[in-house]
C-alpha cells in the first residue's frame, strides 16, 4: 500500500482500520515528517483520528530509534567497517554524545543530518538503555505531536481557502507529502556537517582527538 495514500478516504472509508495506523507507524521512520504531517491533514479531513495518528507516528519512530540504538551497541564497529565513509561523522557524534548524553537522546528526532547515525552512535557510546529510551521517547512524542498539528493546521487552512477541499484531497495530500520530504532532505543536507557541534554545544572542541567506538 503506497505510504502517501494513507491519508485518502478511499482507502479507509468512514472508520479507518487498525492496519492504517500500523502502516503509518511502520513507515514514519522512512518518510520522516511526511508521515505525521499527512496524518494530521487526513485527521482534519475525517479520514484518521488525530490522537491515534500522532501516537502511531510517535511509537513507530521511537521503536525504530531504539532498534538503531541496539544496532549501534552491538555492531558499531562492523557497521563502520562496512561503510567507512561514515567513520569521521560517527567519531564526531560520539564525542558529542559522551559530552552531553541527555541532550543527544532528546535530540534524536530533531537531529537533521544524523537521523540514523545519532541513535546508532548513542548505542556505540554505551549510553544506558533507560536514558536513551526516556530521552528518545520524549523526542519522538514531541516530534510527532508537532508535525501532526502542522498537518491538521494545513487541513484547516485548506478548508478556509478551498470550499470544496474534499474534491482535491488526493492531490493536496500528495503535494503536501512531497513538499515536506523535499524540505526535510534540504535541511538534512545542509545540517549534516553541523549536527555534532549542535549536540555538543559551544566550546566543545578542546583539541583532543575524537574517540573511537568500542568493541
């Protein structure tokens, strides 16, 4: 089932099935902000329930981040050997995580440019699992609530501007999702080299070498 079609009335009818929310949660880590934004828009149009949609995106992204954390805890060295191009970035992130572990855990969903590498690095840093679960959970639920609300506001605004919005629901959902994806990709690309410094804070570079992940 195409991800962006989750928002469309034709797939759900008047009462969306549980599978719609499950699919929304499973795909939230892949299509990023597009999932909660389109979910919020669909909720305003009556195709989804807003609380359940936001929870699905939050739980899906949270579970994925915890999975990446465990991947980093168990296989960080293997991952770096498989993709040596990420070595320098992981070292910088590792330094930032060890300097400010709570900040790193709370930043997981908002670490544009290191969405996948930051939770992996948190695991590689031997951060306590409980700390990561709490921090990444706060991050995931805040992220989902914020972007679901933005999608709902978009739906509200569209109804005010276009009187027959349901006639254009499919086109608007596709355009909204595509726009969000493009914006996120641009932000991630521009922020990729700065994310470690943003997590570590000013004055973090004291001239000592960046640490290596532990076996």
